[in-house]
C-alpha cells in the first residue's frame, strides 16, 4: 500500500479500532452453585440510571419450580439470576433489616451493610414434593468474592409455594428486577444491584 494514498479518515478509523480494549468484547461470567466463579471485564460507556431502592413486587404465583441460583459481575452492577423451569414467577424484592427463613422464622445472617430479601413466588420443589433446587451450602449459594456490591447469597428456604433468598450487599444501593424468557420454555428472574448511586 502506498502511504501517500492513506487519508486522515483511514488513520482516524484505525486509531479508533486500536483504542477499543479486547475486554469490551468479553461477555460477563456467571457463577452458579455447581461451578467455580469466573470473572470478566466489560467496557461500559456509562452506568445505568433511574433505578431505585424501594420494593419491587409482582403478585403472580406459579408452580413452575426454581432450579438454580447464579450470580455474575458486570461493569456497572452485580447480577443474581434465579432459574425457573416454566413460566415467569412473581416476586417481592426489598431491603429489610433482617432476612428470616420461610416457615420457621429463623434469622439468616448476611454479610454486608444492607440486606435484600428476594421472595420468588415459585417453589423449589415439584408437584410431588421433590426438591428441584437443593443447594450444597445454603449459607453460600454462590461465591461472590471480589464482587463490587454483593457480599453473600443465602438460601432462606421454600415454603407454601414460594422461595426466599437473602442477598447481603455492600450498602443500600439501587436495584432493578425483571424476568427473561428462555432458554426453551424456562424463565429467569433477574435482580441487578448497581455498584453506585
């Protein structure tokens, strides 16, 4: 290529491509109860705004059971995902002074400056009463070591058609809750907690 034919526009485009770090193309990693946590860096132009810290709820009940709980680190927030085998459940997610076990009412100790109680309006057992989600360590559902916001994810039980999870976070930070369809006929309940206000 003759250097005299390179235009300023071509030079600018080449510099722009070189300035984008390879991490910008990396997908965030999720860690679940059955695998070791992985980390990834994701470039972000700006962090989300408009989230709040007030309770979010949907009263819909489902008998589609909980099958897994996973966490992931993102550039602007930490994410908790509850996998459901079937239609999307309702939920009640809110900051509380303490999280208690379903049914028995025992205190669930959580690390962190604030506690999110996540009530999934779906059981962790099937119609025959057999467990569909049975964590090996209920006090540490996933490893959140090194996360910016999450400090601990604990199982608070499943009782009368709903499942409760305690999420210890660094401070009372804004969050959002939503459901995603898939894969297949399954759904996911997603809770994202921002790193900052």
